[in-house]
C-alpha cells in the first residue's frame, strides 16, 4: 500500500515536469519590456529543470508583420535564450480553436452579438456608466438571450457575428500568483460576457491562449503584469474546457518616461543585439528590472556564463 502511494505522481509536478513558454505577438521586434518577459520565463524554466517553448501569437493577422517572427527568434538566440521543441504558430491552429468553441457551444454558454464598439459605448453611457480611457468596456449584455441554448455547429462557424461567453452570476475567480500572492476578479462586474470569436472570424486571444497552453501542456505561465487582468478569464475557460490550471507568475512591467507600458503601439525601441556585447547589455538591463542581484558584471563574461549565474540567482 505504502509502496503504491509513493509511486503516485506528485500533483504539483505533472507527469512531464515543468513546461513554460514565451508567447510574443509578432507585431514588432522585442523591446526592453518583452525581453523581461522572455528572460523571466526562460530563467524560471531553466531553474526548474523544465522546458521553455516559443509560441508565436500571430492570430490578429492584420496587426502581425511576417518578417518580425524571424526577427524575434534571432533576437532571442542572440541573447542565448534558446527554446526546446518546435515553434508553434497560432495562425495554424484555427481548427483547435473552432473545436473548443464548439465544445463551449455544447455547454450552452455562447451567444452571438452584433453590437459595435460604439453601440456598446452608447448603451453604457445611457446607463450612466463611463469607461476610463485605456480600459475595456464591461459588456452590458445587450444581445444576451433570456434563455441560453446550444447553437447549431454551422451557426457558430458563421461569420458577421461575434460569439460571447455567457457568464453565470457571481463569477468570482480566485487564484494565487507566485509573485503577487492571492488575486481575485469578479468577471461579471469587471469584464462582462467576453468575446471568443470576433465578427471578422478571428478567434480572440483569451480562447486561443487557453487552448494552446493546454495543448502544449504548459504548467507555468510567466509573463508581464499587463496580462494579469486576463488571467481570471483564462482560468474560467480552462475550467469549462476541463483543462488543468497552470501556475501563474506575473512580472513587473517596464514603463517609459511617461509611466506608460512599453509597447509596440508606443513605438518602443527594439533591443540591440548587433553583437554579444550589446546583447549582454540588454540582458543586464532586463535582469536588473527583474531584481536579480550579484550577477557577473565583468567585460569578458560570455552570455552563457552570465545566463548560468542568472539562473542560479533567479527567485532563490
Ligand atoms: N501574445 C501576448 C503578448 O504578446 C502574450 C500572451 C501570454 O503570454 O499569455 O502580449
Ligand atoms: Zn451585442
């Protein structure tokens, strides 16, 4: 009996061990902020003797720049951040997302919506709710039917309508962030019924990331804090789809001189990886941001030596 128990897998270390990932959208080359996420997730995977996968999140095709995918990979390699396994491209996973959408449809929790952003804004304004700039609008449920049912599979595939997730009442999601501690979000009041497939046919980040993280067996999600407010939605979808919940660790954001998050939209400058010396400089800046201390600071340190020291210093 005791023997049998000792053979059971430790639930906190799944069969295949730690699997982490870095999931950039190829809308621009890596900047100081995305390097922090890449380095943090890489170090966490290496420290835990795990795998680190690269997934290109090229779903929002109008915003993606094909050459950038290659550029991001070259930048990562120049910094010594190599990945295990084949690179995955979300643009090639539509079938998987559609299957997940159909499964959710079978759970009678989807409805179609034809509201434009302007219509939603107007409805919210008429209800006396104003949404601060830069914040997402909480969908007021305009198109939500009184009783939900499963829509025909063909209907779910049809375009011209967005498909939203009908949230149950009091949908409070709680989770533990490995860096930030206990987190909670009320999806009803803070998010509202969110979109899984847009009217132009594109699957949303929320659905795709959940499907891919599960398909790739990701156990640890280490990413920037700008994505923290998406986590509850993702956990909720994981539950419905019967996926395991990964562990989460959200990293401090890099802000520009105006206190805004560095992003491709604000035209953040790309990191300079023209040679070893510059790449190491970028890595050192990222490590400083991550709060890593006592790393070798000599001129002649190689990237490999530096990364090894950083791995030892990571969250110890
Ligand atoms: N593709 C997302 C981004 O570039 C990151 C997704 C994630 O790490 O969950 O912001
Ligand atoms: Zn609507």
